[in-house]
């Protein structure tokens, strides 16, 4: 189902939305109608009632034709919704998850700040408790759905003396920046959500890739957040968002494998029809070697992705496996898309073919949800921690 939607409806408009940076509300509406924005959540919460593996399949299949659409599925579900499902109260779940799972509104995750990227514990946004509410002040950066979204889970320091144990998380709501577009699409805004005064989106990023995905600042200026909007106990924000990032890393790995597979498929098709020196360039041994190497690595990466997803689905620890999948697959996506551009020759450097967009889209996989360097640190820590237990 996802493959058909991607091929028939998303692929034809992907290049235009990449060029214009316009959020693709019409196709996001189609994804919502098909249940793709609530795949792993139970039907009792408005979800599709599938599992983690099905969720990863959808991310991978969509990324084969458009990473911007794929990250919409991944970030909305994992970052915007899963913290409420996993750490929220029954009241919070019943209030927010049905709207998010049905895709009636989009969600996001406010963690990164101008001074807190790889150092996620360096959060400077503050939440001061006063008279039955918290007052939030600060800024978040590079937030997927920052403008178009309406429900966000954000982190803030509630006790600076406790280091990372003084970071808490909150559910905040605002109005989408695209009211006219959402009205036309019939998705993206819900009047039942009350915007919190002082909470708004800021500068929209002009990005190298994922250009049809909305990425902006989130700004908090004396935002009064009700105590009942705190997600979990005070001080649990850091631990909870680290668990959220593990799940997000598997999603980025699935997206990266989709990009690599999509680039490989484009390359196979192109080299089979492009003729030079009197024959299709697919007949040259150099092309054989490149295609064989990438195809083998894609299969290896896919095993890493779905092994991590299987562990997550069955409640096993998967932090190390998530980091390994994300590291390997994101770096593979860069190698695969660069090879695709190379094998397309001069045409690969133009926008006549999708591989140049795929190459630009692949780069953020090595940065977002923890850079490749951070993944190596995470993996090594798991290895030496396990060694100490022997």
C-alpha cells in the first residue's frame, strides 16, 4: 500500500516540493487517510494497530521516492507522539494521541537548542513552577514540523542543580503556521487544542535536503504551561527523551535504507538504458562492481534496521542496535547516493533525475538524531558496559 502511494502520488510531486520548499499538505492528507501517521498505536487511541516493523516498512518504502515525506511519518510518530504514548497519563493519551494518530494535527519534539545539539544535556530552556503552572522561556532549534505542527513535547530545566536529572518534559500546543493551507487540505488544525500564549514558531530553515519537510525554531516567551501538561515526573525528561531517541534512530536508519535502495533502483534503471561505446553502460564491469557493492550493503543495513525494530517490538533493550543501524545505514545512504550520481554522469548532477535530491537528502541522516560521531560513542559505551558485566 505504501509503495503504491509513494510511486503513484508522491514521486510525481517530490521534485517540485523540494524546489519550492512547500509543505506537501495534499499528500500528507493521503498518508493520514491511509493510517500512516498512527501505524504502531492501538486502535483504541485512533491508531492503525500495527507494530514497529510495519512502521519501519512504511518509512523505508516512502524514503525510496521522497525523504521529506518519509521523515514526516517518522518524526510525527516517533518524536511527536511516542513520548505521550509511552510516558503520558491516561488523560494525556486520550486528549492528544487520537488527534495525532489520525493525522488530524502534526506533532514534533523540542530537544535541540542553539547551544545544545550533540550535548543534549546542555538544555538551557527553563521551566519555573509558579501558582499551579510552569513558566517556560527559551528557544529550540531545527525542529521538524516546528511551523506546521500543533502538538509538541519539549524539554526544559526545572532544577539546574541536578544536571540532567533536573530536566523535565512538557506537552505544549500552538496554532499551525499554515491555517489557509490546512483549511484547504482538511488536515493539520484542530479547534479543540488551545494555543498557549507566548509559544510560537520562528525562523524557517533553508536546508540542503529534506526541503519539503518543515524545520523551524520554537520560541517560548513566558509560556504558562499547566502542571497537568508535564510529561512524567519532574526530572524524568532526560531519561525519557534518550529512550525516544533510540526509537528515532531506528526510524532514521529505515529512512536511510530507503534512500539507498531508491538510489540503487534509479541507477539500475538508468545504466540499463544509457548507452556509451555502443552498449548499455550496465554491461561494463566497473558498473557491476559498484552496483553489487551497494546492493550487498543495503541488504546488510536492512538486517540491522529490522533486527533493532524486532528487539524494540518485543520489549528487549535495543539502544546499541539502534545506534549501529543508524550509523551504518546513514553512512551507507551517502555512499549509495554519491555512487548513483556518479553512475548517472552529467545527468546525475542535474534535477532531471532524482538522484541529486537523494544525495542531498541523505546527508542529514549522518547528523540528525545524533551525529555519526555520537553513534560511535554510544556503541562503544554499550560494548564496554557489557564487558564490565561479564
